[in-house]
């Protein structure tokens, strides 16, 4: 089993290499060496300010070259990229014509501020703290996180872009992520198997429920600006299916957490008193599940509300009847509710399965990756 997981991770890394080669928009890194302003644009009706930045290219074929790049500031913080001397930026490269001979045949544009250093810093903090607090389980947790990210970027995304039904692709991806995560963290035993089955059942249920909600509420799948950008690039995609997929992936973490908590509780109760019947174990699991339901549902609601805070603030400037019927608002509310309903299904489903498997198990399989050589 351990070799199987290692082989699977190797295949995921192979997929990463395969899809990493498919670069649509080439980009390089640059640094702002000098900066000046041209306010003559203020005379025009646009009231724009032009930054003239001398940027040195730091990576790629044109490394070491410098060129002046115009950066327009329109006063709209959503689209403006205000630059300062010393800023590292992402440069978008675009050929002027098909025959590229020198760097002068390439147009450079400032795509955005380079932020990946901050991402790496906080990733390092997270990883170090996870290893300190989790020790061996922290290592398996990191492996499972990497596997999940690889599954989403290099299995789910290519599957959807290639025309596979987003709902089916997301359910399969979610189940694969659940299997890898729970068996790596909890070991190959009845407890982990119960959690895997409980999460999988809940995922399938939430997928079907999301399709029903999209149909009844007439949701379009265009709940944000990024959806419009995607539609511009790929109008052939199933956007309602992508919405259903996003609901499933968003609920996956909470479902895994819930199922593991229920299965672990039933397993510990069984280890303490092995004379308890399946019914008694189930009742104990449900008693714990009642407490989990409140906190996990609240967690999901808060996650969605936190990500939609600008929408909530917008409610003060718009009629509430119109507000709650906006496509974006209805999408966020229904997504949170479907995730919460899936948790309500996950608790009894996991409790039933765990009670049966743990009670009936004769300990003929119990392999823990954290204790393996």
C-alpha cells in the first residue's frame, strides 16, 4: 500500500511536468530601476497619470536588458498597478510580429507586482509550525496537501478544460484526495476506511444537490469577474457545471474533518469498551456529531461570508429584495447551505459505517504510515 501511494504521487508529479510545459502567456521577472511621471495625460478627459518606469529584465532570454515601459494609472484601484523604485514586477511579453530577431521585436508590459516571495514566506511558516506541532503526522499532512493541490491543478483543471463533465471530475478528484489524505494521515485501518466512505458519500450527495439547486435557482455560474474572463477565453465550457464543482471542492475539507472526527471518536470508544454494540457505538458517534455539526456548519458559513464581505457591505446600498436575488449573492448563500447540508449527511453516514466496520473488524488490517519504516 505504501508503494502504491508513492507511485501515485510520482504519477501526479509527472502530470505536473507535462502540463507545466503548456505556457499560454510567457512572462519574465523585472525590477523597477527608475521611475518618473508624465501628468500631461491629466489634460485629457480620462484624468489618467502615466508612470514611465525603467525596468531591468531579471530572467529569461532577455535577462539584463533594460527598457522604458509606460504604466497608466486611471484612479481605479481594481486595475491600477502603482509602481515604486525597487519593486519586482511580472512582465508580459508579446511579439510585435511573427519574425522575432532581437529584443526590440518584443513588447514588454507590466502584468502585476511580483508577490510569490510573500507566498513562499507564509508557506514556510505554515510548514515549520505543522512539523513542530504534528511531527510525523505533520510530514504526512504536508504530503497530503501537496497531493491535493496537484490533483486540483493537474487532474481536475485539465479534465474540465478537455471537456469532461466538471461535476464528475470534481467528485472523482475529491474522492482521490480523500483517499490519499485520510490513509496517509490515519493509516490503513477501519477508522480511515469509514472516514473515506463517509466523505465520499457526502461528496456525491452534495454534487447532486448542487445540480438541483442550480436548476431551481436558475444560477448561471457567472458569479464573479473571473468567470467572465474564463468565458472570454473558453466560451465552450460548462459554467454551471464548474459552479457545482466549486461547491464540492469548497466543502471537501470540512467533510473530511467531520468524517475523521466521527470515525476517530467511535474507534476510541470501541477501544475503551469493546463490549459495546454497533447501536451503542452509533449513538455515541451521533452524540459527538451533534456538537460537530454546529461548529463545522458555522465554519463553512463564516468562510463564505468572509470571502463575500464586499457583497455584504453592498447590501447597505441596495434594496434587500434585489440584493438577495442577485446571481452572485444567491450563489454564495446556496453554496454555503449545500456545504452545511453535506455535513449533516456526513455525520450519520460516517457514524453508521464506522460503527459497523470498527465493531466487525478483527484487526486483520491496520497499517499506519506514521509508524512505518
